[in-house]
C-alpha cells in the first residue's frame, strides 16, 4: 500500500484530528468530515508556508515539523489510479473541503476573514498494519448562512451528534480549503501540492 492509499484510508476512517492555527490557537480531538464541492475553492493557489519557529522547537511540533522540499505535483505514476476517484468523478467536482466541528473559542475572530491552519491526523490505515501521519495545510473560515444547514446535514452522516443542535453557541461548523498535504510513514515522506491534497479528500469521501 502506497503512502497516498494509506492517507486516503486514514482520512476516511479516523474519527478525530487536531487543528493548529498560525496565530497559535490549537484545538485537539475535532470531529471532521470531507465534502466534494461543485464550485471552485476560494483558497489561494500558493502553498501554505508555516513561519519558521525558534530552533529550540521539537521537530515533532505540529506546525514546525521537519522541512521537506515542495514538489510541484507528484508524477502521475506516483499516485496509484485506484487511490483516487474515477476520472468522471474528478471532472464533475470543482474541489473538496474539510468540515470541522470546532468549539466556540476557537472560531473567535474568524468572522473577519480566513485563518491559515494545519490539520493533523495519524494512526493505522484502515484494513492495514501501516502507520501514516497526514498534515493538511490550508485556510479555515466560517460557513455562510446559506451553506450552514446543508453542511450540517452532510456532517451528520459521519458524526450524528446532538452537538449539531448547538451550533452558534458552544459549537461552530467551519470549513477548511486545503492547499497542500504532507504524508509521513516509517518509510517515506511525500509532500503534495493543492491538486494532490484535494485528490486525497475526494478519494476519502463517501462512495
């Protein structure tokens, strides 16, 4: 199983992830799901670049991490065809996003714009004995009023929780547009650009 296949399986099955903002805010154990959207993402096209932290920061830090060269996009033979949706599905979708159920304090200030973030998840890929760590870099923002209800219904398919009835007070649904993905296993480290990261979300989405 390749790193891309393992990452796809993990995103589709793991229940929780941690979200780290470049401004220092952190939220652990967030429930999330992926969603294919039939509109162009509003995320900037450039890759996400974390600010360099002091040299004393551990390389395991969720923001700092270990630096790897940015690849423009992996060659077509680096991503197995069966790890992604069919070409028809890819063509029909303009993009994909992550929906997260975040506590009220985390979303303070998001009404005034987007926040650069990194979503971290790791574990054993479903149905395998392969450990994989996935870090998705991108921008998080609040959902529009028109989008919130449909997003909540979609979110409930993966996480049927009463907390969705408490949106706007203790909890908020936020969206994340991805700009890159960093995949780590015990054997390899692969960095994907925006198209590759979106491909992971599309592949991990409901079939």
